[in-house]
C-alpha cells in the first residue's frame, strides 16, 4: 500500500503494522503484524491466549466478520476442580475484581484467527508477519509511561506466578518507565506460529502442554476443547448513524450490540455529537430514552454481566439455549436491541433448565466466552 494509517497501544505496535504496509502488504497484513506485535508490547492487555474479532471489507465487496473469541472449555463435561481466584485491582478512584487462575482459562482464539485472516485476506506469509513481533520479544523494547502504570496496578496478576515475576519483576520489583522488557520464550512461540501455523496450538505439542497444565491445576480446557476450536464467519451488527452504516461485532461479543443500541438511540433523538453519546450511555436506562419494560430488561443484562461469576454448564444441558441463540441471531439487522434482549431470554431459560448460571464478574468476558461456547456448538451437537 502506498498510503495507510496504523493505530496501536504502543509505538512499536503501530510501527509493526506500518512495516507490513511498507513491505507491500495490504491492510489485513498490517493489522495482523500489529496484533502480533501487541502480543509482546501490550502483554497485560492481550496475548496468544486471548481472542478477538476482525472485520474485513473488500473494496466493492461484502464485509466479513471473523470471530476468534475465546471459548469456554469443558466440552467433555469436565467440572472444574478449583474456584476462580479473585484479585482486587486499585485504579485510584475505583477498584475492580478480576478473576484469574486455572478456572478462568479458556480456549485461545488468536492463533487461529490471525492465521485464518492471513490465509484468506492477507498477501504476505504469516512467517513474515511475525518477524517484527519476534524481534521485539527477543531483543526487548522500552516500556512506556502508560504501560509502566499498567504493570504497577496489575502487579498482583502479572507477578502472581514465578514465571510472570521473572519477566515483569526480574529484580524483585516491577519494571518501570524507560526500562526494557524481554520475552525470550514468547519469541520462540511466535516463530512456531509463523512456521507451522495454528496447528500446534490446537492439535499439537503446544495444545497438549496447555491442556495438561490447565487440567492438572483444576481448570477445564482439555485437548478436545482445543482440537474442536475454529474461527467462525459471522454477520456484523449493522447500525445507522449520521447518514452512515456502522458495522461492529455481533454476539458472542456483548460490546457490539450495546454500541449499535447507543447509535440507534442517538439517531432516534436526532443527535450526533460526541457529548450526546456520553449522555445516552449514562441515561440509557432511564425512562426518558427507554420504555419501562425495556429499561428493566437492559438493567438485567447489565447486572448479569457485572455481578455474575463463571461456572461451567454441561454440554448436554445447553441444547435449548443454543438453538434459541442461533435463531435470534437472524433478527440482528432488524433490531439490534431486540437481539440483546432475546439473548437475555435465552439465558433465563437456560437458568431455569440448570438451576443457575454463573459468569465471570468484572470485565464481562466470561459472559462473552459462555455465549461463544453456546453459539459455537454445531447443529449436530445440539440435536
């Protein structure tokens, strides 16, 4: 590409994407190279064990949404042998509980998603796209002030295990602004992804090591969970705003639905300025914008995501909710908010079936991971 813009949470992240564009890669190549670099430079926020979505729009073509979000384990009906480990993180003016440990682990989506994107939409080999990330991991990079702050407040998580402390606090204290950090083992893992693709992560030696470690320590991610994982094509959420069509993430992501809902509300009240977006977010559950019944349902969704904790639900008990979620997905283009409420109804029916449902508290990702597990079940599995 002769022109392009790459945004990232660290200068080296953006530079990796820009490098791919300068090498003649397309926008997808740039995105993949940047994501791979972020696995190294923005490690408190993402990683090869994480998941995500990629929205690709070809000139003159349709949009494709690649879903490679993390999926909950336990497809073999395995119950977790240990509880989640709550860690309170202090943000200064507020605190938030993050649940960590083996019970919080899910099936990673990043290796599958990036490899799929490279194969279908990229123009450069994955082995080339990992080069900047490998260099950053092996040679180290400078910690920015923003990431030093993340290291500091997330120290109870990042340095909780000896392996983490060896990377983030090699001298007995968390590394700070201006110091260099290294990820030697991650460099080797990234090279494996570039050379061998995602296969080792889902059916090879890396998958075996993941499953053995998680299961041994009481988690639920087994070999069958990893082997059955695949990146899925989904229809994006579509919303009208300011005379444009906005495309964003569908379930199992909860954020896309809420974004579409907020845009729909802004359009309905005839306001498009940024300040109104904040108002809609803050006032969206009040009668002035939402009718009482919908307000109550939205409150239930928000509350469920905020206070619930993760609890594995056996595969054979998910059939009815799976069918319902798949059916309501067809309503996406007609009414984004309706889909969100239908998800709630499906979860309520699931609660009635199994007695209760616990999801990860705090960041809402447990909610998304469970939805991903439900939606990923194939029709044959739900029969």
